């Protein structure tokens, strides 16, 4: 089975050498990175693009000299790359920001000026706080913010979802994949419910984007947010707004700021070097797939990455299932889509202690709630220190997984 997996995905596995961080030794051995959901490692091409920006074209925008002209071109190219990544029609639909959270707050301020007291907003109890807090703030402006319930297996309760959409719903904000449990939500259903009410659909695709191809047009979303540092790029937030929507929003803006999309929500000077790295991250993913266009290559690559990551994640799931002290949290790997992110608790050991012992063995994993504090709280896990989360990224190997499983067997045995 191992050999079969390694030969079937030999092309992807060969690309591990693209990531310099994987060669780093700590106490004489390499690190096994299961911390991807908190931020992935980056390939050399991304590192080169970031440093290349500082080496050769470090300037502000909209001038006449060569470096400013090149900066303008790079920013346009990066928007075009993200449009390819997301399936957007136009580079103008892509805005950049410090991170996803900052862009969400920016949108929330604009929605506060747009919606009326009594208007309704629907958020979910499964989400990261970045896709809850900014919309919950709308209560301060007289809006009614409702929360979609979750089920014990960390999936959305779609009956509750449907029941909470009313003719006054103006915005439905849901995640596409849970960064705590790997749950993938039914966005087609969310779209249908939002559409029926005439509400906007905003999707947090931060945890989904590294693992599956996205297509904003077929999803029919109005806004979609993601973060480049989760898909092998630098720390940059990305906002897709359906054509024309951003132009109609009263965003926080200086008098001097370009009022047109995509700039309308971009405050101050952007992080040009990180955006150059974001462009390189999209090109890197495209380099893993075949096709006539960059969009086709990205889709082919991510479909293949999804297959590989799922097999590794399932291997973790099955391996942990054999340890009686371990309780897996979240939906099992069934027939539907599921992100390759596995969370669990260990009888008698808090998640922080599990992660400390994994760290002693050179294994990087996160503990706690990962800002998805609401579902962790509702599932009764917060007072127990949350969960241990291991996430698969495209550069993980069978060896990493077996090292993790061997470490967990030792840890539960008290070693
Ligand atoms: C699902 C999800 N949404 C939103 C965020 C926030 O992203 P950022 O750090 O870019 O603000 C994260 C970060 O972990 C996330 O996993």
C-alpha cells in the first residue's frame, strides 16, 4: 500500500525538494510538518519572488520610473494569477490585504453602512472567529445576527440553516472548510438558501483553498476570502468580490485612495514583496499540473494534490483509530469531500501536552482551538484544552505520517 501510494504520486513526492524548509535539521533530524493549517512552508520560487522584489523592483505604485512601473505590472499580474486560482473573470475582482481577517473587518464596516437596523445576517457556529467576529459586530448597528447550529460530528445543521434564513436576511457568511475539523460545507445549498432570500453569500475559503480547486463562478458566491500563507505563499489576504459589488460599498477610505475596485478596500500601501510571492505561489501550484492555461494547470494540480492528501489523512485517521486512548473529532472520511485535517483528543492528556511531546520528537502540530473557538466550545472541548490538530500539506510524506503514528503510539503508552 505504501509503495503503491509512493509510486502513484511519485511526481508530487519528487517536488518535496522544492521546499528548502523540509531540509532543515533540528537536533539532528528533519521536522515533520503537520502545521500546514496554521501556515504552510513555501517553495524556493516563492522565496525568490519575495527577495527579487526587494532586490530589483522595490518601489511604490503609479509613477514613471522603471521600478514603479514594474511594481504596477506585478500587482496586476498577481491579481490575474489569483483570478486564475479562483476562477474569477477579471483581475479587477481581486483585492489584497494584510490577511483575511483585516479584509473581513473592512467589509464589515462597509456592510454596517449599507444594511438597515433590523436587517438580518447569518453566520455559522462552525467557523473560525475571523468569519464570525466581524459580522457579529453588526449587532452594534442594530442588525440581527443569527448563528447556524452544528451537529456533534462538527458538521452544519442544514435544517437549522434553512430555518434561520428569512426575507430580511441580507448576508450569509459561511466557511467552506473547517480549519478545526476538516468539515467541507455544502456551498451549493448555502447559495440556494441565500439566493432565495436575496442575500449576499460570503465564503471563507481559507482552509479550503490549499486543498481543492475553487471556482467562484460555479459556486455563485458574492464574496470569497482566502489567505496566501495557507497555500504555499506569504502572509497576504485575498478578497474576491463579484463584479461590480465592491464599487457599490462604502468602505473605509481616505480621500486620496483610488475609489474603484479592486482598490476600494485596499488601505494604504500593500505588501508588494508578499504579493509578488503570492503570484509565485499560484505559479508554483500551476507547475504541478498539466493543461493549456494556468487555470487548467491549477485545477489539475489541486485535484491531484487533493487525492494524495486524502490518502495520507486517511492513513492518519485509521492509524489513530487503532489507539484506544485517542478520540477522533470531526466527520469521518466518507464518500464526500473532506479536508485532510485530523483533530483528536487523548484520554488523560491535554492537547498542549500531546503537542509538546510531539515537538520533542520533531513533529510540528498545533493544539487548542485555532481561533475556531465557537465549535470547540460547543463540542465541550474548550475546558479540556481543545484538540490536537494534524494537517496534511502537499509536501507531507508517508514517512511523516508513519513517524506521527509511531510517536502517538509512544505518547499514549506514556513514553
Ligand atoms: C478557516 C480560517 N478562516 C480565517 C482565518 C484567518 O486568516 P488570516 O490569518 O489570514 O486572517 C484562518 C486562519 O487560520 C482560517 O483557518
